[in-house]
C-alpha cells in the first residue's frame, strides 16, 4: 500500500508576530502545536484580541488527537480559553507551561473541564500515528521545549521559540547534543523560529540583564519599580536575587503578575526567600531605599498597574522624585506609542526611567542569525519551513537555509492557510484554506466583518452626524426643519454654520419629493448622499451619517 503524505497546515504565526498555531496531519490523525493569540493592530478598533480561525479543525473533529504546547507565552497559549471549549482536546505541556495555562483557564472559568497532561523533555508519548519527544530549549521563559515528531514517513523537528544561551538563569540550556544526534539519524523536516532572522550574530545571554539590574538596584537612591511580562519567570528571579543581595524587599503589583509569581513559587520555578518577597500591605513599613516593586504594564496596557501609576490613577503607588523605573521588556510591534507615552508620563512625575535604549535591561528570547545557522547545521534537514515571524523574517531565514546548503526546491515559504503535502522525497503546496482572523471583542468572538472595522475607523477619524427628521404620521410629509447633531466632527462656530447649511440642504432635498408620501429607504439614502457630498466639499472629511425619523 502506498504511504500517505504528511500535511503541514499553519493556521497562524506565519507572516505575523503572534497567533502561533500549526496543524500536522497524517492519514486519520491531526495534532495541533500551540494555540496562540495576537494583540490587535492599530486599525482593529475596539478589538481586544485576535485568534486563529479553526474552521479546518472543526470540520475534521474526529481526526484530532491532541494539542501540544511548546511554552507558556501568550502568543502560544493565549487562545486556549476560546478554542478549547470548541475542540475539547487533551493539552500536553511541561509543568510550568501547564501552570500558566491553568491560571489563564481559571480566569475564563474553564479550568475544571480542561484535560491537561504533563510532558517532560526526553520522555516520548504517542498521539495516533505520531510519536512525540520534547527536548529542552532556552527561551525567555523556563520549561520551553522543541518537539521531535516521529511520523510514518520521517522525523520532523519543531524548534519552538528558542535561542542558544550557554548561561541561562534556570541552568537549562538548549539540548544541542540531542539535535546533533537527530542530524546523524536523518531529519526529514525542520520547522524553525524566524523572529530574529534579520539580526546578525548571537543573541546576548539572559545573565547580562541580571548584571544590569543588579547594578541599577545597587545605585538607586529610592524605590525601584521594575516592569516586565508576567510570564518572564527568569527575569522575576533575577529581580528577587538582586533585591536580596542589596537588602531590598520585593512587592508584586498587578493581578496577573501576582498569580504567576504564586504559581511559579508553588511549582518550584521561583526561589524567593519569605523575607524578600513581601505582602503588599507591608510596603509602608520600609524606607524607599529598601523597596523594589514588580509590576505589569511593560506594553503600556491601559488597565495595567504601571500605566495607572504613570497616569496618577493608582491608589496604591504614587511616583515620587528619586524613584527609578526599569522597563525590562521590548514593545511588541504596534505598542510603541503606548509604551513611549507611559515613559513620558513617568518622567513628568520626576521618575528616572531606564529602558532598552539606555541600558541592557532586556534581551529577547529568540536566536539571531548565527544561532539559526547552528540549528540548521546540527539538524541537517532534508526539507525546511521557516515559521514564527513576519514575511520578511521568514524570507530571510529561507535565504539563510539556502546558504547552509539546503536546495531551494526543498525550502517552503508558507503563509497561514497553505497546505503542504510532503512525501519522503518531495513536497508541494497543494491548497490554500480561508484562514482569516477571528476577533475577540469583549465577550463576543467571531469574524468581525470588515465593514464593522471600517465603521470604527471612520468614527475614530471623522466622527458621527445624526439627522433627526419629523414626519407627519398620516400624510407621510416632513414637518418643520430637520435637526442635525454631531459628535467628533465639528465643534467651532464655523462648524455650526456648516451644520446649519446641512439642515437647510436636507429640508430642500426632501421638499422636492413631489407631494408623494416619503418612504424610509428614500429618506435614508437621499439624506446620506446629499450630506456626505456636502460635508466632504466643506471639510474634506466623511463623518458617519445616521438618519432617524420621528413620526408625529
């Protein structure tokens, strides 16, 4: 019997940063790797989160065997609360990743129903036709793994997010020996992280950040407020170690940060002496030069603790001169303006703010070009797919693979929704699924029509005009002059004149109906067309126009 093809189907994470999700299919089995979210772009007004479209998986529910998670960052686990209730599958993850998933599912009241299973590096487990062996990789969060997937037609290696750090904070380096051993066995396909494929050289070690943080904490005259991602456990450990060394006490602000610190301490991933990590209600007992505050808000999120402090909106902490604020994270693409505004507001209040451009208070968790070359060299794959990154990152990574001797015909530059069918000797992209974004807007989840986003963009830019028309109930004729109310469109005296002219124009337009009773559809279309043209001529703006009639 002829062997079937292996199908590789990225549902998110290609051509974008975030929303990582990959389906691998063979015969009657599908496994899913990672279920991430993406933060909305600036033009996605009113959207809270963006998650992958899983229509393909829902249509093949009987083939699904399980979800395997590589590590606990939002762009790899963030969509689970929205997607798990639809798929109801076991989720395989390492101990810390499982803890982070539990915290997330608890917020969505789904933790009781979830089927979470623990995996560890070097221990194989089976899902249908696939045998999977996790291996340790170094990233900016402990317990991150790559995956060796043994399929009926060859070995597939998925790198997860990785870098090669010889001095990691948790002491667990990327398993290079394991990768070299696989390379001698023969690897059919490598899927590798491309996030920093445009950076030459090597990514600096996490230990560099520890030294910088320690120096700043030692020299700071007053309180030190450090903000980072809640999931950056190794960075939190470095802060606790530096605080202990300089006789300072650490206080955690922000619910997500508190939940993560508690969970990581319980699981043994954080080592925090009780006299160093203190309860927040004890803060007033210590002088400023003995205090370190650890908080969320590194991305300028409006509801986060640091942003509330920056906006003088926090009841717990007020900035005082002598405070030092450390932004120990890089802005996610699209968040730069929010982060810069937060930094400015902190400076205004007299804080000394230290961020990446001023000192090495953050290093990223992804391999640069030399590390990507080393991975390719060790694994020696027959086929290669660059994953995780915007299209330029994937393209540069593909070019790098070519310089390492992989034939161009064996490198596949894929996009979300592409289906790659792979045999032992050749592969081909055979199809393209509709794989758009699913928007989470408050409690509503779905394919927000592009018209909704267009309307929101229009409202934010040009405002809204409401036209109120009184109509005689019996005769269907207009009574008096229409009223026009605007918000976010015009508010000056000149603007009032434009609205007054608009009222007269609507009255004249509707007066020409030749004595016939007016139909609603006619009024609506006529008013919108007339006013839209008039307002654009006067202001070069196109406000949203709503027409409402009152029958009297």
